[in-house]
C-alpha cells in the first residue's frame, strides 16, 4: 500500500511541476472566457430520420432554450436532445433501416486501451521526489520501481428500439472493461398528448483495485417536457423494475410519491433548481 501511495504522490508532483512550467511560459496569454451556460442541444444530421426528429423536438425548442439560458449547473434538460442525436448518428453510421415501424439495431465501439507509465516518462526526473514531504531527489536507479499500468479491452454497445416516427422508444448503453461491466445507461421516451416524457437511468458502478465491481443503484432522471414548461426529478433506484414507464407514468402521482435528490422545474423563463 505504501508503494502505491508513493506512486500517487509522485504523479501529483510531476503534474504540479509540469503545470508550473507551462503557466510561466503562457502567463501572457489571456484565457478564453468560460460560457455562462450551455446551449440546448439541437437535433443534428440530414435525411428523413433527422428531419423527423427535428420536427418532433421543434415544439419544445423555445422552452429548452429558456431553460438553457438560466440553468448553469443542472444539465438534465440536455438529455432528450443528446440521446436522439446519438441515435441518429448510430443509425446513419450503421446503415440501419426501419422495419415494422421501428429502428431495431445494435452499434458497438471498442478497442485495446492498455497502458503502462513509469517515471522515466516524466520530464526533469532529477528534480522529482517520491514523496512531496521528502525533499531528497529520487535516485534515478529506482525509476523502474515506480510504474503504473492499467486499462485493457474496452467495449461500448448501444442497442436501440425506436419508432420511425421518433415519438417513442428506448436505448441502452453498456460499457465493459476486460469483461466487467463498468457502466450502464437506459433511456426511454414517449410523446403523449403533445408532451415528451422520458426516463434516463445511469448505473453507479466502479471497479476497485482488485478488479471487483461495486454498484450503488441507478441515478435516474424522470422528466416531462411540454411546449411551455419542463419538470425533471432525479431519483435513486436500486432495480430497473422500479423505473417509471414514460408511456404510462401519471405525472401528478409520480411527483407526489417520488423522493428526488434534485429537481429542475421551469415555466416559461422561470426556472427553479433544487438543491
């Protein structure tokens, strides 16, 4: 454990040294101003599928823009647009076509991302100490003792079942590293009576230093987007069976029973975020 702590401290020291030098070289360069807020996602792409999605989301464009201008921290309002854009990109890249009124396909990406880094890769190693609390420079003969490796075979698989009218459907994203699940996201939506209901759940999963997976439920955003308003509640669920169904959720009942960890509510340009 001590050796791994020293590795961590060493890498921090290297980053700090590199950052100081860079700061001195670029001190006369003015940083670019940070944007005050993100723009609401705009449906991208060309072709029939993209145009259909644009028509569906155009009804809510004004409200989404109003929320974007006033929400600098809670970005759940970007979920529907981002999910549909991902769907359109994958459908076009895979050459998917609709059958029986639905796009049903799977698109995967991945590769070998194994890495190994030693202190030999660090600049000015003579000036780096293995422990910031110890001012004695590290002996270069010990460089080989300070190696960090990781990564591996990463794969991301996205599965879709979305109506060709882009008014209902679902998508699932599964990430794995060396065969172990490292991430899972589920998105479902349904346009009912002119309102866009959606559910987006993300698995809180991590892989510890022993390669063991730990899970802590799903952080789930449940929302309804209307032409002149938006409501989104973020809740924690332990089981996918607990996710609300966008095609059937009774919004009044859901909000009365939910125990959200955060919420976003907008009526026109009036936006309320909690906490």
